C-alpha cells in the first residue's frame, strides 16, 4: 500500500471514528443509563428521568439561550405517554435545534432532529386562532429498558420571556441540574416555590459574568392529592425575572407590579377608544333617570349577553386587547377584549372603571410572587361606584351584577392604571354572599308517599352555577335537570311543578320552586327509620393518612337548609337524633331536630370560613367532617299505631 | 411526515369541535318563522344541511406519452343554522373545518350571517383563518361576526381532491332539531352503489338513480328530524341517529373503459367490485407469509422470530395448553398494542416486529406466524367492536372491522386470544368482540362469517361473601371475600395497571370503597387467587355507625352489599333507543350478620324472586338466633332490551330496587 493511500485510509477511519465518538459522546451513555441503581420507590414508577439539565444563558440584554436536556428511562410496559414530547416553538421562545434519540433494548437506535420534527399549531382549550406552535414528536415502541434523550436549544430575544424551571414532575427525577448564567450588570430576580431560592453555587466567570447553580437529586414523583389546592403552588420551581426594562408592545418594567400595571395600561390604552359602536351602546343603556349603578348594571349585562368568547392570539394578541370598536362590530372577543369593551363603555358613560389582570384561582395563588407578565391569565373590570367598588367579569354569562365567578373568588388580581398598584385578593362572593338556602316541606301520607314543596334560593356563585346547569341543557326540560340535581336519591320521584325566578343573570339571585311527588319516601312498615336530610351538607371524606398537601374546602360559602316533615295521623315520633353544633376556624355547622305539631323540623347550617386547611389540623377537620356525615345520615325512629 | 398517532391526537381535538359540515340550498329555508318559543329546549335549529358528493375517474396525460388514471372527488356542503339562545351562540358561533392534506386537496369556504332583521353580511376574510398543521395539513376556522340570538349562519364548503372517495356516511340528525337534510351522491353512470339506512327503514328494494349525462344521481332527503342525543347504555350512534352509509362497490366496464381503457374490475390493484370475498382476499394477502418473508427487510424478523420460538420449543411444558399459555404471556410482555382505528390502511407487520408494538392486525399477524411455527394453526378473526355498531353484512368494507383476534383449536379445546389486549389474559377476549359476527380468514384464502360466542352470566360474576358483626352501638366489623370474574375482571385490569407494583391493591381498595361506603385497613386486603378468569380477595373492614340504633331498635340496611340495581339505566321517563348491556353478568351477595345477642326481628323483608326476559332476581333474608343471613342475586340474562319494552322492564327494576332498599328492624327480646 502506498503511503498516500494508507494516509487517506487512516484519515477516513479517523474521521469516521471521531464522528461516531463525538456523536456518542454528546449523549448520555446508555450503559450507564441502564446500570443506575434505583430506590424502591423510583423502581415502582413507569419511567424515571435520569437527568434533566437546564441552562439559561443570558448573553446580553437582547439575547438569551436556553438549553434543555432530558434523559429518560422506561421501566415498565405501556408507557407510551412518556414517549411523547412537546416543546413550544414561537417568536418569543424559538427552537434553534432539537436532537432526540431513543435507544431500544435490542440496541436499535432512532434519531430525530428539528428537520424531522413537525412544527404544529397549539390547540388550546379556548384559543380558536393562534400562531403559537410547538414541536411535537413521539418515540413509539417503548418498552422497559428504552432510554430516550432529548436536547433542545431555544433562542429568546425578549428577556421578559425567560422561562421558569420546575424541579418536580409526575415521574421521579434522579438528577436535576439548573444553571443560570448572565452578565453581572444585568439584575436578576429569583422567586422560589417550595425550595430554597439561594443557589448552591455562585461562580464568577471572567469578571463580568456570573453563574448560579441549583442541583437536586432523587426527587420523588409528584403525586397530586384529592381536594388539594392547585398543584402549581406545591411543585418546586424557580421563576427567573430580568429586572430590566423590556419592549413588549410598549415599555415593560418587571421590577415591580406597578411596572406591569403601567405596561398593561399603555398596551391597552389604544384599544380603549370610544367610537360609534361604543357610543351607540352607551346611548342605548344610559337612559335618563338611571343612576350610575343602574347604568353600570345595564352596560355590564349588555356586554355579558351580546359578546361571545373567541380568542384570537396572533402576534401580541395573547396580551394586547383588540380595539373596543372592532370587538363591538364583531360581537366576539376573549376576556381582555370583552373587558376593554365594558371598561370603555363605562368610562364613556362617565363611570370610573379599570381593567384588572387576574390569575384564576385554579392555577394557584402564590405568596408574594415576583412581578411577571405570565402570572396572569385573565382580565376583568373594576367599576367604582358611589357605593363602593365592585368587580365584573363580562365573560361569565351566568353571573349577577357584582358577583365574580367561583374560579375568580379569592384569586390574585392587579388593578391597571392606578398608582401604588400591587397584588390584591379578589373578594369571595363580591357584592353578595355565596349562599344556598332551601326551605323544604315534606308531607307524608299513610302509604309512605310524600309530597314535597321546596324553595331554593341561590346567591353569589350558587346563582352562577345553577344558572349554568339550566342554560346548557340542550334538549332537556328544566324539570329533568331539576330532578337530577335535587331528587337524585329518589328515582321514582315525579316533578309536579318547577319554576325559576331570576334565571336571567340580570337578576341578583336565583329562586327555584320545586314541587314533587315521591312514592317511595318512607318504607311501608310498623317500625321505620326515616332519613329526612335532603340537599347534602356533608363534606367529602378526607384522606388524612400520609397526606402531604393542605386540603382545599372550596370557595367560602354558606348553606342553610330547613326541612319540615309532616307525618300522617297514627305515626308516632319515637325518637329524634341529637343535635350537632360545632365551630372552628375553618367551618361552622349546626344541625338540630325539633318536634312540631304534626311531625318534626330539621335545621342545618354549614359555613366554610377559611378555604385552605393546613396539614397539621387535618385530623381535627376530618373528625368534624365525620361528625357532620354521621349527622347527615341520622334517621328518625317512627312507630305506626 | 406525521405519524398516525399524532394525527389521531390532532383529530381528537379537532373533530369533536367540528360544528357543521352539511346542508342544502333551499331559499325557502331562511327560518324567519322559527322562534325560541317553538323549540324551548333547544339552543339552535339546523334549518338545512346538504351534501353533493361527486366522484369521477378520468384518464389524464401525466407525461408526454404516459397516461394515468386520475380520481376526483368533489364534495359540496351547505349548512344553515338558526341561533335560538345564548348557549346556541357558543355552540354554533365558531366553525372548525376538517383537517385536510395540502397537496391534493382544494378547499373553498364561504360563510355569511343573516341577522334577525334579514340583513345578510358576508363573513370577511379577517374572520376566516387558515391554520397550517405541519408540512402537509391545513384547516380553516371561522368565527362568525355580529352574531346575535335570532341570527342565521350559513356556510358553503367545497372540497376537491384527487382521492377517489367513493364512500361516505351521512348523519341526518344533530344535537338540535334539523328541518331538512339532503344527500346527493353522483357517480359515473353504470356504477353500482350500496346504501344502508340505520335504523332500518324496511326499504330493502334497489334504489334507482336518475341519469344525468355521464352520471347517475342518487338523492335522499329527510325533513323535520328530531335531535339526536345519545342515551346511556345504548349501542352505537347509528342505532339512533338516522344515518345513511353509501359506497360504490362496482365501477362499470364502460366507465373503466372510458377512463382507463381496461375491462377488468380492478384499478391500481385494488378491486372496485367490493365484496366480502375481495376483502378477505386483501386481508389474506397481508397474511401471506411467502409474500411477506420475501421482503428484503425480513431477515431481522426471521432471526428474532426464530429465537423467540426456539425458546418455547426448548421449554419443558407438560401439555400444549401450558406451552400456549406461556407463549401468549411472553408475547404480550414483548409486544405492545397501540390503538389504531386505521389498521386497514396503516399496516406493516415488519415495522411492528422491529418496534415491538403494533395495532391489533399487526400483532395478530405476528402471533399467528409464530403459532404456526410452533405447530398450532390458528384462524384470524376480524370483528367489529360492538360499541362501534354492529357489522353490516350488506355493506362490505375494508374498514368494517376494528379488532383482530385469533381462534385456535388444540388438544381438543378451543381458545380465543386477543394479541393486542394487555388486560386480557389467556383465552380471553373483551366483551366488545363477543356475541358479534366475525370474519374468519381461512388458510385457503376463503372466508366464513361466524359468531364469536357470548360467555354466560356466571362467567362474568361479581360475588361477595361477607361475615360481619354488629355491636350494640351499630358499629360493624367484617370480613369479605370478593370474587371478580370474566369481563368484570378484564375491565378491572383495564382500569388498573397490574405492572405498577402496589397500585393494583390501591385501586382495588378504591374500587371497594366505591362499592361499599366503608373504612378498612388496607393492610388487611389479601389477594387470595389471581387467576386468568377470576380474582379473589379478602379484606377486613370496619363501618362505624353502620346500623341505625334508636329506642332499643337496630335498623339494618342491606343496600351497601348489593351490586348494581340498574336503576340508573331506567331513570328517564321514556326511551327512544334499545338498551344494550355490554355483557351478561351476575351479581351475587351472601352476607352473614351477627347481631348483639338477644335481639329479635320486628321487621323482616320477605323472600322475593322475580324474573323477566332480561333479568333474574332473588333475595332472601333469614334470622337464626343471633345471625341474619342476607342473600341476593341479580342476573342479566339478555344484553338487549328493546325500547318498546322500556316501561315494562323499568317497572320490574323499580320493584327490585324497592326490594333492595328494604331494611330489617331488630329489637331486644326483653323489650
């Protein structure tokens, strides 16, 4: 062999070897992935994340890279969900490169790059039109021993969108490493949820750059518990905020909530111009002789009734409302569009109003969170009337004036366009208490059949919820819905009459009148035990064993039930259950039985006073709940002559 | 390219949201006189819907001297809906088109809104959005502007594609009433078309088309169609929704000659004379192992397959069944099923072998090949999941089947195997495949239709035997022995991932908590037997305040021990569609209750026994000294209850429900 040929051959071998070596060396070694020892708990999972690395590298005020890497091992069969990956790919979070590899137990290898991976539009629950996209791919044929590795590099041009990082997932994580690198002269703020905010390590790199590191090991899988507050409040995470002024439609200062409020004020101002459409709407509702409150009420109900929810999120559409005039023309828009119409119309009518950015309660309320744009996911309106301020959500199609939907009660809000802006907690109920009251009269005849007359009064969020049941009843009569809602325990009951007053949200409360015949109400016996409690007041069973998270009792509310039972002649009341009265910081319950001339009366009242019960008092609350359940099940002893 | 699974994910989001697709062009149907008062329980009215479906074949010059067949499908759909309530605005105010391919489809959409005062406004392009879905697909979305209660929305869609879609399905009813619905199917003249109405109209005669130029035109119109809303425990949609399925099963020789220049009844290798015979042939060809193994990629398969099979050949098995049992178990461990309703389109057993996962067709294919190598001949049986509607023998179609199972006879026994179902164990197939017609593919390339037999109620049993003791305070302590068998067990295994250690027990506890409102110490739950067909567990439980105690009396309610009373099936006033239970089943309880000594019964439920065509019920309650014995058995004898029998059966169930709620009252003998 000639030296030149040998050299060429060697060069080719070297190049191939180097290429293979570099290809392999860039990935987590499969043998190591398979050899790693797992704890008993980790081994029970369907899959484990062996390594998750996130490196946020802020290069300067206009450029940041985010490198994400995840190595996952499949432990059990049928874990196809673990093979599906979705990464956002948008203008603000732009995918530069993706490398993904799966190595199957038989040694077969599957490699993907961004060229193989489709960029698909996101189909959000409410977003009808959006240019948000994601890179979505899946590895199929997963079986125990499959090792997958994904590496994604993002480019972020606007530092307002530096992402948060979670340190816990639905499957165990053996090793989680997070690095944040930035120029020392850029001020960074870090907010920590459920973990230490301070980094494990701070390194100064070449004088003008800093790197902070957080490393966590053997993180157990997150297992949500029943009736817990929103999970994001308990998932360990770091929120990174660059305390600079950003350009996001207009100037955004993330150093304070005031900065965010001012930014949104600027961003929405141009949309809140009154034109012919708004002018006509106001003219039709601001009738002579109407007080400010009456005008505000009329305008609110007009927007609530006429505009339907359609979200259009092109460009800044997810943040910036569309022009009020355009929305009036189309009669559709999302929360911010509808709120802009409402606030603009109220202002045009001479009534002070403000937009309010809101974080719905279902995604969690955090303690002193740091300012960020992504904290909010909804917009409503605050109207300032001579009698006081109230909050209005025009997208709630069944809410009475001044009543917030239950998903907003107790949520965080930020009033836009005011000095001294800071997070507020939206009220429970609003102008009304959340109260459900029933007065039930049951008259039993000799055969054990009963005639029931029930009056049910709803205020606060109860009106919203019950109107909703009857609003969305395609093809079903109101009587059928009422039977399902109120007489489900009596399958043979027949509704004789059902009427609703205040079904329209322009009424302050909803009153339902129900008359029914219940053939199987009491057993045809000489000695019988009768359970008179209708309309449940019991709390669901609370799992207290090994509970990690607090208990969410729901939005603060009050139930008041009165049941009067009239017995036929010859039926003797032999014993009434004992009363139960209890009270603690979280709830109050009173249940009493009294004899009446023709039978007996049962009164029950239950009030939820604090919505979240910490774990250290859960046993007390479960004890109380158990007592209430027992009282609810109590029966009256009756003897027939 | 998007994988079918990803497409299915997109479809899962998109298709349920699709608001409208069909309609007709009748100027008289503007619906001015339609008011909410006429339809107080509906949010909108479909004034009209129509579809003109046209298919054609032409011969076109593809290159300078090459001619090729081009198939065209043109579908025009026209919809008008009047909004009656605010809820109707939300339901019908936005429209999402189907996802369609960019390359070979043209899609046009026009939409307008007719306001309550009669003013017609076109929906401008700013309200119609085209969404690109990956590289190959797109979709339109419309938000109707200026929509109010009383408005009419109108949409015209035109789709032209180079896919020869010669079949379709037309649903005449919608969730709101429909005033008029029309389907026009235009096919090349001389083509033979099959139609099937569901529910059957008793109109079996040949439907004659109208000739129009080179087309035959079939037209179907229905008016004043009530809304279709599913009822619980009904079979597939088409049982209730008036539906017309249609397809061309034979293209005339004239058409083929005109378009293609051939006389044989086949285009591009696919028969256009669609018969069960042809379908069986197509599926049999998929299974042709010579064809398959001749494939260049097959080396890896053969090597792996042989290794897998050799393991079983070498294994020491006492009999054929134990080998088969071990093989099936090992196969399921190695091969995973993926759900795909399109196995007739996307089938590649090669890939399934390599990826160790496949749809039911692919897995059946691989398993059959392996069984053959083990010396056990098996038949592939194609079935239609009964929850998708019964197989229509009059409508031969490749997509008529949803599942593939195997049937084999060995050692004098018959076995059914579902290769793709991890919750089924040996010799089990899910209820969806039982009691239905199956297309058996015979080794000689022929086929036969035979019913897959239904297992009896006793096989699908849920039995609880309890021994409990009640204290003077009414607290209860007990031990239960529960047997869950047959389909009940398959459903349980579907719900619980047996592979997740500890989870199975937890789920069982949750299941029993649903069934009995009890507290029990989970450490006391023991799995006594975990067989293929039955699972037996025991557990200790404690129920504080179980019995009502007052005035020296104790009241015992037995309802916590019974299974379903089926009362929820009969909660409606009436029934439009037949009730269909998934499978025959038996719920049996025997509870021995030790009460405090010295108690006597003052109210004792009488023994009861009743039976009709569908159910058999028995209940006895005895007291012997200090022990009460409660026995109850409820059997579903027949899975179908005709809608016409609803009232009669409801009364029966009502009576048994009352019997189930009868309590027993005891008092101290000294009182």
